[in-house]
């Protein structure tokens, strides 16, 4: 089933305890689309790039089944640029630079055939754009998921609350949940955020897994213990892309199926962190992906 993914397509400069990478390919829409491509070949990307983005990277995305009809190319502009540095524990990072560039004036116009998309992932992006995408949909989607980060909680707080009210699911990390709610306890934070009108809330805790909440239930999914994490960039985006790809494939947005989707999303995230940029997540075979999912099943299966 169709999956629309809005977000950034970017250049990133990264510093990690394992080394640096200068102006490598990044962006939430790009990462989520690769992760979702292991589940569906009807991916509709909504994003913007400048004249500096390599054509071969765009070709790689289309070869995975992603439509670029909603990706605007600004001939006179530069692509979004983000620079970040990871602390020694690799779970925390600081943003050094966010250059919005072409994103600053992006006012997306959805191609006609995107307007009846069934599943919507509003990846990490300006809340105004996330709202505009939802407002252009002509048929009520089956599920709308929104991802965000500290930058937008800080710089566009009220617009972000407006965007969240249009969604069914919010994915957010633990620090961002505390920031958004003003509560230190994650359970209290979840309660406050949930009351914004969500159906489900997912709180990501990096290498410590993630929590899924609905009105009455909580479910915990682990992260895979990995021998080496080289670059955590894109983990949240691949998590969201894998999760939504699985939901779009199965056409089931129940709590029970979201539990499974959490594992598929976590599997996608576990690959992207093993290499810098998109090198690993874009080049896996289906059997490699499926074997990783089996590892997750073994990791958390037990009997009483
Ligand atoms: P993640 O590690 O999953 O949170 O996503 C990292 C990716 O998000 C990087 O590739 C960045 O290019 C992109 N990114 C960083 N800051 C922002 C922002 N403020 N809005 C949208 N995308 C961003």
C-alpha cells in the first residue's frame, strides 16, 4: 500500500568517537525511504534539494521504488546541511550547524497521485511543512505518524503542537519527550503528550530500546546489542521508515501490529548505525534484513 514520506534530503558532517565524515548524504526523508523500501515499492517522497545534490544518489532511491515526483529541485539553491557531534556514549549528540538553505522557503505542492496516499510519515522537518502535507491530502489516510527533534521543539513549539494534533502517532526520543512535556518522568511525559490527541506514542531510548503507549497499554521493544556503532545518524529516521513500511505492507494499524512494526523499525535502525551515512541501509539483501529481525525475536522471546 502507498506510503508518503516527507522529510529532509541533506548533506551531513559528522564527528563520532570512531572518526569524522564530511558532507555525506543524510536527511530524514532519505533515510526513512531506504528503510521502508524493504517493505513496499510504493514510496512517495516529499522533500527539497538544491543543485548540489548528486544525481546518482537520486537514482539509487528510485531504483528502490521511491518516487521523486514530490522532490523539488531548486536550481539556484543549496541542499539542507546539518553538522553534529556525538559524545563518547554515542547516545547523546550536539548539533553544531543547521543550515536550512532551500528548506527555509519550501512550500510543498503534492503531486495529484500523492493526495490519496494511505500511510503518511511526516519525518523530521519544519512543522509548517508537516501541516501543509496533511492539509493537501484528499482522502483520510489510514495512519499518520510524525517524527520530530529538539531543533523544532525549540524553534517552532506551537506549530509543532498543531502538527501533532493532526497525527495518530508521534515518535520522539526520551530527552525530546521531557523537553516537549516539561516532565522528567517518562511515564508522566507520555501521559501529557498522549493527551494532545494521539492514538499511539512511541518514545525512543537509543541503545536502550523504545516504548509504545496507547491509552491503556505499554509495550517495550529492545535495541539489538551491537559490537560496534560507528555513526548513530539516521537511526530515528530508519526506525520510523521501517515501522511505517511494515504497517503499509500489512495494512494493519492495531496495537498488536504496531508491536511487530516496532521490531521491524528497530531492525532497520540497527543496520544504519553500523556504517557512516546511508552505506549499509541502502545496500542490504532482503534475507540479511529478515535474519536481523529473527535476532530480535530471539533476543526478547522467553517462556514462563
Ligand atoms: P536521526 O539521527 O534519525 O535523528 O536523523 C538525522 C538526520 O536528520 C540527519 O541526516 C540530518 O540531515 C537530519 N536533520 C538534522 N537536523 C534536522 C532538522 N532540524 N530537521 C530535519 N532534519 C534534520
